[in-house]
C-alpha cells in the first residue's frame, strides 16, 4: 500500500468516526428534547386533572379490597384531597343555592345528586332547603367523608355507647347472627341504644371534611342554616350492599328518646320521617368512571 493510499484510508476512517459520533449526538439531542417535551406534557396532564377526578380515583384505591392494609393512610389522604374541593370542582348548579327555587310549590326539602356509584363507593351531593334538618340516621358498618361545598350546616354526630354491655365490648359477629336470624323470621324490632355525642359543630365550605367510621360518629343529623346548604359525601360500602350474615345495609332513622347528660343520649329507632323526601338533579361536573 502506497503512502497516498494509507492517507486516504486513514482519512476515511477518521471521517466515519466523526460522522457516527455526530449522528449519535444529534440522535441523543433529539431524544433529550422529546423526553423533556413528553415530561412537560405528562406534568401538564397531571396538573390539568380535575380535582374531583383525583378524588374519585383515590377513593377507588382507598376502598379497594387489595389496599385494606393501608386504609388509614389512604383515608387520611382522601380527607386532605376533599378538604380542598369547591362547588365549582363538582359543577354544582348555583341556582340550587338560591332561595327562590326552594319556594316553588311542591319542591322537596332535599335534592339528591348522584355523582358516582359502584359496589364499593357511593359519591353524591345533597342540597338542603334553608332551615331543613336531615333526620338523625345511621351508616351501618360504613366509612364516610362529608364536605360542605355551599352554605352552612350544623352537624351533630353520635357514636354508639356500650352502656348496656358494661363488661364486654359489643361483639358484632354475635349481634350479626341474632340479627340475621330475626330478619329471616320476618321480625323487625326497633332498636334502642345509648349514644355518645362525638361532635356538634357548624360547617361551611371553608371547614374541613367530616368523617365517620363503622363505630365512630356513625349516627348523625344535619341542619341547613339561613341559606340553602350543599354537601358532597363518599360512603363505603354504599347503602343496600350486603353485610355478611345480616343482609342489605338499610338506613335507619332515630329520635333522641332521652337526654341522659350533656354528651350521652338514648336513641330510639323510628320510621322514616314524613317530612324527609328528595327530588333529584343531574350531576354537571367532570365525567367519572
């Protein structure tokens, strides 16, 4: 090989290396810009997710059977997310917050808006007429979160107090067997129980989310003040889903039969108050499900 041929071969190899390196750098630069663009897009999509959609997704996760071991942690996060919810996040119809609509003839004192429901959770909005009190009722073996989104309500909550069982804590399994046997025979005996007042306060759209568990604050009543009031709630499991050994979860209503002290009462189960009935309105917020 001549000197000229050697130089030509060396030059060719050098040119090829430069070409490959330049191509590599260009390709990586393009990929870098694409990654940055995709990351920005991903971040933008996260930012643009409506608040109620995030709440809905986390509620499904919170009450999924596969995440029960993290229930308390997930409940805490769900409560924090609901604390930030506002009426506009749910597409709330502002006319339901005006006095005039509640003065229409034959208007129900409560309007129900179903936001989402499956076998695990029920998400809904209740709107109460000014001065109307949603009767004292229970949430059998359920978790719940309630966030006022418009107006103001007085909320009084109770927890069952095992005064009759001074020695033993209430055994839900034993009670379930008796209850199932009684219902199977078609017998319905109205419950009478002692209950401790666990919370009594006024809540507005600026207040934190109220919570209930299968044993804490599981009974409550809500009263709208001078303006129509609306609240968003999540219940799990929903009413009418089965309780093992008992049957469908039924909402039961109560009267305070006896005030034993300032924070202890005796509740008597009663029929659904005739004053309490609902009409319905459509959900106008972001699509869920």
